[in-house]
């Protein structure tokens, strides 16, 4: 169809005939181009998207049971691949300016509504709280995966989801984690339980507790084959435990409990020369934390 636009040269109306992308103004001779037609944004079906994201959490929850140093990268990329098409669709449906933040928030709220409805099925009249497998998946995989995607809506949705989760379930918080934070903890073996506890208390790497436990490890545990096996198992489990505490719990409260219930008793036994007692208490701590924070 014909299209009338104002001439960029003289401002007079110029009609571009059907089938032409441009013509010349008969008044001033300037070239006048037909405006580019932009495809309208896809309408955002918040309810349908939220259901799809809920189904994805339910489908991928077994990934949490496989969380570990050697498995995380592959599982993370698998989950991110499942999320990517949904974020591509979301980005295409979002406006660039006004209204974008509200729509992102609506998606986050609808997603959490769907998860809560999912957990209500098995609550059997009890207060609905997050199912830990799903909490772990969202904190360790979903939020980092959203933040690692190329679409801007990934970071925006991750932040909205985390903030709204904490507001709804303050006793079951999740953190705003990233793929780099979790994977670097595994690669560098920096995140160990005692180190995390002492860091929470503002103590340095050469504090009394860390020095005592390292001496105990080197002189007592590594001196026997059984002790060396315990140390290796600890190195395998501890970074995953710490990552789960950091992003799936009130970490300050957890670290206070670990210090009170396990590390102080272990220190007392070291100081008393009770190496076997310290070893047994430390093993008890790792087993307790494994059961509590690593999905079984």
C-alpha cells in the first residue's frame, strides 16, 4: 500500500507508492525512504511461562543429587540448555524500557506460585515450605544459569527470583550465586568448612583454629592410610557442602552452630591429646552436614 511520510529535507508530505522502498520529494528533490516495519513483540503469556519453568525445575531436580566437584560443570550446562529457549522467548516478549521490570517481577512471582503449588501437593496440611531438592536446584543451578545467559532478562529474572524467594521463605533462603563462584570453589579447593567458619567470624588464615586443625591433619590423619582416606573424602565433600550452605541456608547461623557443636569440641580433644576423639567428632560433623546440605 502507499505510505505517506514527511520529507526529511523540506518537511512536506510525500507519498511513497506501493512496492517501492523510497522515492524523491517533488518539492526539494530529497530522497524519502519508507519507514522500516518492525515486528511486534510476542505477547508475554506469564502463566504459561511460569508453568514451563516449574516443570523444568521438577524435571531437573535429580541434578541436585549429583552435585559435586567432577559433575557440576556438565550438569550446569545441561540445565542452562533447558532454560535457554524460555529466556529467548521471554526476551523477545519484553519491552526495552517502561514496564520491563514489572513484567520480570510478574514472571518471578508466577514461577514461585507454581512451585509453591507443586510443594503443596505433598504438604498434607502442613505449612508449605520449599522442597529442599528444588531449593538446591534453584540456588546452585538455576540462578547461576540465568545469570550466565546472554539475554539481559536472565540476570534480571535471577535477581527478582532470589529477592522474592527470600521475602516469601526467610527461613529457607537462597543466595544470588554465580557459576564462577561455585566452580572456582571446586577448582581451587578454597572453600573448606573450617575455613568458611573462621572467615565468618572474621579470623585470618593463620588463626589458632585453622593452625591447630592443619597440624592435626598433617601429623595425625595423613600419617595413616585410614586417615589419609578420610582427608581425601573431606576434600571431595567439603566444597560442595560449603557451596550449599552459602546459597541454600542462613550461612551465619549454620557456621555458628558448626563452631559450637563440632569445632570447639574437636579443639578441646586436640588440646587434650585425644586424636581419636577429634577424628570421630570431625567425621560426625562432615556426615551431619552431608546429610543436611547435600541432597540425597
